[in-house]
C-alpha cells in the first residue's frame, strides 16, 4: 500500500539517490520522454534545510520504502545556492509553479 507523508531528515539519503537517477545529464532522450527529469540535485545540507522549511516536501512510500518525492516551496525560500530556482526567480519575478 502506498502512503504519502512529510519528508524527515532520515529520508535524505534516499531522496538524494532518487534525484540522482533522474538528472537530465545522465538520461537518454527516451528516458526523459518516459520518466521526466531534474536539471539539478540539491546537496544533503540543502535537503536538510528544505525538510526544516518547506511545507510541500513529501515522500511516497510503499512497504516503508521511499519510491518518490515531491518538493514544493515558496519563492521566499529560494537562495543563491539554489542556482536553477534563483535564476528562474531573477528572470521571472512573478509567481511560478
């Protein structure tokens, strides 16, 4: 049975590993079309900060194992260390999803 719950600090290694599997730079065009992609991955420290601050940091588990995650947060939490989001915020100051 699948469950969705807030991410906790102990989840960070698995979240980071999942994100690594979907980095655009390591996927074929077929994989991108089928699964989607991430343009970057946060560091463990950045994920720890997001666990503490972001209201929309959730994991999907099945049998206790994390299979997926979702991280959504307000643009007020974007810092220069989050290069992709910071660039988006700089070029598109209006709210975005």
